[in-house]
C-alpha cells in the first residue's frame, strides 16, 4: 500500500511540474508572406510565472529563425502593454525564400519550445539596414546599394507633416535623443511604454519615407549631476541612482546588470527596423559625472562594453557611434577607436579659429573661410587617423559667428555640408537641431541640392580612395579621388568662383568628363537651360571633356552669362565630378 501511495505521489508531483512549465498557447504572425527587410511580428499568448515581464532572468523569450541558406538568427522577444498579446517577437528577413522559426520560453519552472513554423520572404523594393561598405570609408544598404546621409537632429515629437517636409527637402536621416526608458514612474528595470510606443511610431513613419534614424539613448544630461549646470543636469530624473551614484555609473556592476537588460529590450523591439541606422550610444561623454570625476578611461571601457554588447547580440549588426563635446580640445581618440563610426563634434565658438572681433572686413579670420576650414581639418583628421567612415554627429546651433536669422548663417551651414562631403565624410554634419529658430536657414532646398549631387556618386563602390591635392588661387578647394571618379568642391568666400582656374594633382593621365554643379541652384551646369526630347535623354549626364597630363588636370569655372534672359551666375562655390574615360 505504501508503495502505491509513493508512486501516486511521484506521478502527481511530476504532473504539477509539467503543469507549471511555461506554455505558448497561441502565435499570431502579422503575415505568412513578408517582403525583404519588412517587419514580421509574432504576437504571443504565454502562460508563465514571473513578477517583472521585462526581466529576461524571470521570463526569457527567444526566437530562432533559420534562413533559406541555413543561417540562424537568435532574436529575443519583448513585453509591451500596447498589444492584446502583451508579448511579441519582431524580425525582418534578408533572404528570399522559405524561412523557419521556433520560439522558446523559459521561466523558473522550466522551458518550452514550439514546433517549427514557416513563412516566405519575397523580394521587395527596400534595400535593408545601413552597413559599412567594403572600402571602409562609406556606407551602403544591406543589399549593396550606396547610401550617403543628408540630414540633421530632430528631437521633437513625431509629426508626419514635418517628416514629409524633411523628406521632400532631400533629408534621408535624422538624429534623435531620447530620455531614459526607465523612469520613476515605470521603475528601474521596467520601460516606459509611452516612450517606447513613440519610438515604434517614429520608426514606422521613417520606414514609409525610406529615412534613417540615429537613436541616441545616453544623452549626457541624464548622466550628469554636477557637470555644466542648468539644463545639462538631469540625473535626478534617473532611477539608476537607486543602485549607483552618477560618478560611478560607468564602473558600477549593478548598473551594468540593468543596462544589459535594457539593451536586449531595445534590440528586441527596434533591431528589426531597416530605418534604424545607428545606435548612438553616448552624446558628449565628457558632460557626465563619470567622466568629470577623472575616470575618462573608465568611461572608454564602458563605451567598449556597450559597443561589444550590441556587436554580440544585435542580429542585424546596426552601427554604433558616440561623441565627446564640440570644443576644439575635445578629441576622443579612445571613443573613435571603439565605435564603428568615429564621430567628431564641432562647435566653432568653443576654441576653434573664429572671428572674435565682429569686424569682418578688418579681421583676417573671415567667418565663412575659417568655418569651412574647421570642418575640413576635423574630417581630414578622422580620415587619416581611423580607417572608418567619418562623421560630424553634432554641430551648428548658435555656436557660430552669425546669428541664426542672418544670411551668413545659411552660408556657414551650406559650406559645412559641402566641405564635409568633399573631404570624405560619410554623412552630412548632424546640425543641431530642428526648430523654428533654424528652419529658415537650415531646412531649405540646399538640403535637396546636396542630396541630388550625392545621389550621383556611388560612394560605397569606390576603391582606391584618397584625398587629392587641389589648388584654387585666392580660395580653397577639396577633392577625393578614386578608381571610378573624382568629386570635389571649390570655394572663394571673398569674391566668387566665376572665371577661376582649379588645378588637381596626383591623378591618372587621360581624358575626363567634367560635370560642374551649381550648389545653390541644385543643378549640374550642363543641364542649365537644356531641353531634351525624352525623359531618358534628360537623365543622361553630359559634360565637358578635359585632358590630364603629367598627372595634373586644370579646369576653368565659367563666368556669368545671360541665356534667354536668365542669369547663370555660378556663385561663391561650385562642386564637380570628374569621370575618367577609357
């Protein structure tokens, strides 16, 4: 009798264990056929034992996707109170064909893995997330389509009319900071769902417009208790102070435990998106107590740890960057070595050569000339110091000689974009920041102008890249050479470029086709007034033929001429493309 009772107890105990294991009662996919780089969302109904649904130690949801070629993707699931199922997995495929997936749920009582399910990925018009090209200097989409970024900081709420305007102006990326997802309201280790929903919405709107996002998730003020004062101090808003002091944030093991879970959640919720270009880890690291307390090496070690976490756990391998502030002395060599994209901020009034007398005609430091030279020097330093795509991730605002409402401010912004491109930057400078004060000077057709020019250059396909020696008597000129073409920009801030002669040295001898670009008008010079008989002919690039000998080439900028009552003044600067002919 005792044996039967013991056996019955063991059977009952085993049944209780089985019943306590987590279960996945339902999986609802957003579709059974998904376009390449589009979102597949799996909504899950789960029964499990946990107190904090955000904590993967208590509830671990992991999907295993297998591509048609056999590549495996491990993608975590996440909790969201915005959906009927509460739990989701998000994925975007990069191969056409039949994919399979299974989902494993684990809690303290055990784990459960579903049977394999399938979906079909078909071709689409999308090109995928941004990655570093094989030439190591520029960026491209996952499918190899070249990409050059034109944009600015946009920190406001998601407004479709604003995104439409930016998109129409040629903007293809925005940079945006977010407040900490862990708040006093949500609690440490739990993520504010209103803020998360806003990022969902932003990425969805950017995907519709084929725009990219640099998502800054550690803005310096939220890690500052004492540094710089005023609005730069926001550590009081951060529940991390429950486990560490601001000065110890970078070295705290307890803070890192929460960060790992936060980064996992961010990857799970937003990593799928083809519009997520950059994990912008930290903005102005020297504006935080952890740095200011003297532990700059500790801050760099933390930055490497965050970068390494994303490299290890982000299946889509989105790029990383981080910055030190924009003063002349604020060079962050360790950070530039760590992140995928070295990002040098520039705020010219903070130590850079700048006119400080207010006497433009009497001071040798011309505000326009020295401004574009500042950008050239910093991008050049990144180019030669690191074999990576170079960025200027924060610049502008009111740290310039000219006030925002002055025409000179618009010229400074214009020049900063063009000199950065011609010096080898992979994106236009990240101007701070979209607002009513800036828009008349910044959000203008000159964004569209540089976008049209950059679209003509297959940056990521260029090899043999090198800055070239180029002379422009009385002015300045900059150019980058490659095996396929040469592109550059010439400027004379004192007068204009009409009739000026430019000489490029160190190039292969032979015949080149020259295309001059009117940077303010946004058109190639050979297209001015040109009429064609068909759209196909209109798209065919034309140009003047020039001969290079003794490894130099000379080109002359045309002077003002009147055509059919229209002026064709070239202005104070001009861009160009030179294509070698076989």
